[in-house]
């Protein structure tokens, strides 16, 4: 009995040490953790959708490196850190993590991912403003930006024949019977502050500069417009864009602000009825859409070989040709590589996405200051809820916002 | 299906990592070392329950020590915890033995606790390197036009298993409550228990069917398949199943009933889906009889309307005893036997003038039909004692032969034409 057990252990040891020795000849397996959209559940359809997106990247990479295999595991955003901590305890964490920029920073702070080696990356392959989103205070880069998901307007073409290009037109569309949905989430509603001229004032408040009367008037004007809009019969505020998109899909709403990330699923459900446009401008000019970024972070548990291939893949995805193909094949996201020119005339959706990126670029500095602070987003959302439900006046809401902005580090 | 296969195969890729291999080797080494060293002998002084905890706790401690300087031993800790949990189940088993019969504990442990534990440990193990939520939605194929995922399949299997295995105790509890509320008999309680179980299992299996995509079209398809199957292969199975349900509702063959099978009283122990389990007291045998036998054949029951059984003893007394005195003595004697009921009262009859004795029949009633043989024995002993005391003779068989004439010696010549005993 003892001899048999000892023999089994020796055999087992030889087997797995043999496997590791053969590593250089065997295919490389990369483990990829992918965060799904905030409003999605892990379902068969979601899985198919996200795996298709990953295939867009990995498929091309495998044409050059056929010995590389990628195993994808989907996670809900709220569960990711806990689950990766569990995996990390056994050194079984993923080699790559695809998530949004704020969470990439949380992951590296928690020791679940590692910083990008600065010297190895071609910085010119990624928009400079995007590096700022993934840069930590100590200068480390948390992840490689992959694609941009612009914030746009989605609507039901059978009801909204011509998408409103201004906020005034949006109110008129509502008055004419179209059911308009807006999010009460601070970051997702911030686009209206650009159209109504309050974003610069918010930025000044955040930067610690003394706010002038004009700034207060601008913020007050923005919040007053929001409260008046909520009083309109056909304009309703909902928790977030995820809810808006579901209601649009179900035919409960006709015009909503949405994220291009959802276009593939909305398109498959709504078909030809789905229309997209840039968010409406306002009296102060272009809107300030908050475009989210998908980033690729390097897991902390990779073997040397897995890390080498991961870095290679991370470099590969910013390649201009790959970035262009990603955008053209998906028609849902934009490249992070500034040198990629998209044929906007070939697709109205692409033109809309590019327009949104341009609108966002107009307010780049202020958005970078305000749009990506989780604490500010939380306080701002609470203030907006009270405002649109009429329990707080625009004046009181302005004061709350200014107080929250001034507290920002 | 292929996606699941590649997913599982892909897990082998973790062997590219040194720390993973080291953990696996440590787990294998520690568990094998424990078997090889056999430290149980050194732990004789410890209580058996504590001895069970030594190995897994040692594994956890070793994992903790390696983690102190920054090593990663999550898998080792997990193996230690799983081992500890497994051994704790053994301790739980010993505790349950104090309050539940051994057979029930064994069933509970082997059919419910251990399988659930293995499933939980397995799913948790997968979550150490993959996301079970994501794996669960992998499409395995289509069933009745609906997508069948791993989650659907596993849920269906677990729910069906729990329905079949785990409803025994709740159904028994509910039947007990109903018995108290309705004041019904024990056999009715057992029948209620079965009916509740069949109902819960039936509804549950239907719900599971709908969960995995069963719909009206699928039902028609299944019904079509069943009709063919019923006509050929599973006719007997279905017949037994329906007979069992019918008998249960009819109440003639319920657990606790006493039936005569091949002239032996047998108690119904269990009415199963296919067969009924009966206990024969004569030789403590358990008989498995297909339900349809009771449905189609004649059966004698001692418990259909009441559980009394009338028994009879036949005895002869010599001709010279007064039949009135014998009848009185038999009835009085029967009353002295404790398990003979006084009401209906024992009754003796003079039934026949036999060759050697006058034959009497003593008929009496007993409460438990299964004890007939032992009561017969007691009554017979009491009669023998009473007859001896009263001087009543139980005669041996007697035959009086009268020789009317001695036959002549037969000769060879006269033998052919002279009948024996005839005058010459």
C-alpha cells in the first residue's frame, strides 16, 4: 500500500514537473477576466456577445501566434475584485483583465494587477488624455487603454423621425409625444452641463479656484433646466443608462442617452428601429459626453512566459490596423490610437461615435477633473435625485455640489 | 458541449505557473505522507474525534506558515479546509446517531450530506481559478427548442435528486401533523406520507421540466413517445406504477396493513413505485411483490375494516366425557389466555363424532393478526393443562377390528374357485 502511494506521488510529481518543463514547446494559455457592462447579467446571450468581442481582438492575434490560446471568464463589475482576490490567494489569477479605467486603478492598488512597463509601450499608439485616466498618482500606468465607448443618444426611429440636435428640440420632441428618458446618475447626466455651460464652472470649483457669481449662475442655470425638464410630462429620469437602455428596448421609452457599448445588444433586439445620434447641443455649445474606456490590465500571477505573451498582446491591440478593424467590425467602439482615421461617411453610427468623441474633446480638461471621481459621482447623484424629484431647490443643490467639488483632493 | 470541453482542458494551462505546481505537490505530499507515516498510532492517547482533526489542521498550519513570508498557498488552505469539513461530517454523523436511528443517519449522510458537501467543494474549487457563474451559462445544446445551459442541467439534476431523496423527512413530518389534525390511523398516516411525497415529487419534476424548456409541444412529443413505449417496453412498469397509486388511494394495500400471502400473514412495509414490500413474520422474510398482483388478483386482508383475527383450534375428547362439560372447559380455558380477546367471546362447538373421539372446535379472537401462531400455541398449552387437571382424555386414534371367522388354509387347487371365508 505504502509503495503504491509513494509510486503515485513520484509519478504525479514527474507528470506535473514534466508539464512545466515542456512549457516552451506547449501552447501558451492566457487567462482573461472580462468585466461585463454594469447593467448586464451573466447570461448565455451576454456570454456570446462578449466572447464575440474578444474574438475580434484575439482572433487576429492568433493568426500571427497560433500557439496562444485565450480562456475568457466573465465577471460582474461589483464581483471582480473579490473574485480576483480569491484567485490570487492561490496564484491562479488571470493574466489579463479587461475593465474600465477606474477599476483598473483599484485592481493595481489591491495588488491584483501589475503596472505596464513604461519603456516597452509605444505611447504614441494611445491618445495622451487616455493615459491620464489610467495613471496613478505615483506615475505608474494601471492598464493599456483598448477602446473608447462614447456616450451617445439612442432612439426609436419609428417614433423619433429626426433626432433632436439641441436641448430645445429635445424638449419639443417630448412635448410632441416622444417619451424621453434621462439618467439621474451624475457622470451620465454630466453631458447636459456642457450644453448648458456649467461644466467649466464645475471644473473651476473642483480645481479649488474661487468660484465667481457667474460660475454659480451657470451651475444654477443647469440645475434649474434639469428640474424644469423633470416637470415635463414626457421627460422622465431613471436610475442609470442601463435602465434607460432596457426601457428603450422594451418600447417604454423613445429617446435615451446611452453608451455605445450597448449598441450591439440593442441592435440585435431592436433591429432597424434603433437610431443613434450625437447628444444634443445647448445654448452654450457642444455637450460634454463622458466616454468610457475599456482597458487591459496585466494580472499579477502570470508565469514569465504568460507575461511575455500578455505584453505582446497588449501592444498588438493598439496597432493601427487592429484598432481600425475593431471599430469597423463592431461599429460600437472607437480606437484609442489617435493615428487611426475612420471612414465616417461609410457609417452613420461611426460618424455619431466620432462626433461624440469630438464633443468630449472640447471639454477634455473639465471632464478629466470631474467625470471620474467615484466619491463626487456618488454625492452628485444623490443631489440630482433630490433635485429632479423636487425635494431640493436648484439653489440648495448648487450649494451641495459646490461643497462636494471643493472637498475633492 | 465542445466549449465546456475546451474550457476544462484549458485549466491545465495553470500548470505553467510554478506556484501552482508547488501547491499541488505540497497537497499530494502532505496527504501521502499522512498515509505513509500512519501517525494514528502515535495519537492513540487523543480522543477519536480529535484525531480526525489533526491532519487537516496540520495542513492548514503548514499553509499558514508558508504564507507568512508572502508565499501563496490558497490551494493548500482550501484542501486543508475541505479535508477538515469532510472529517467534521464524520463527527456530525456521530452526533446525529444520538438522536436519529442509525439507518436514517446512514441514509442522510450518504444520500444528502456527503453529496451536497462534494458539490459545494467542487464549485468552490472551480471559483479558485474560473468563474462558475460564467461556466454555468455555457450552452450545451437545445432541448425542445430551448437553450440548455450547464446551470439549467445542474439545477434540474440537483432539484430532482433533492426531491427524490430529501422529501422523505418533510413529507413524514407533514403526514404526522395531518394525522394529529385529522385523527386518522397509523396506516393512513403512512399513506398520506406517500401521497404527499408523490405530489411533491410530481409537481417538482414538472417544474424542473418547465425550467429546462418543457412546453406543450414537448409534452405532446413525450406523450407520443410514451404511448409507443407503453405499448412495448415499459407496459409492466407503468402498470405497476398506476396500480400502486390506485391501491394507495383505495387504501387496501397501505403500509401497516396485514395481508395473507400464500396462507401466511404478512405486513405491508412499503408501497413502492413498482412493487410492494411485505414482511412475513414466519421467517422474517421480506417479499417484493409487483403492485399489479394486488390490483388484479384476490387478496385476503385482516386489516381492511378492523384488525381483529378469528382463530380456531380443533381438538378431540374421549366419548365418555360429557360434551357440555368439555365445551364449557374449552371456553373458560381460552379466556385465561391473555392475548385472547374476551369480546367477541371465545366459543366452543361440538363439530363431529370422530373415529376415536368427539371433535370440538374452539374459536376465539385476537387483536394482532400477526401473532396468531404464538396465541395458538398458548391456547393449546392451556387446553392440555386444563384437560389434565379435569381428567379429560384426548384419545389416541382407536380402531376396533372384529374377526368374524378364521379363514381356511387356502390350497393351490381350491384357491382359484373358492372365495375366502365361504363354506365348503
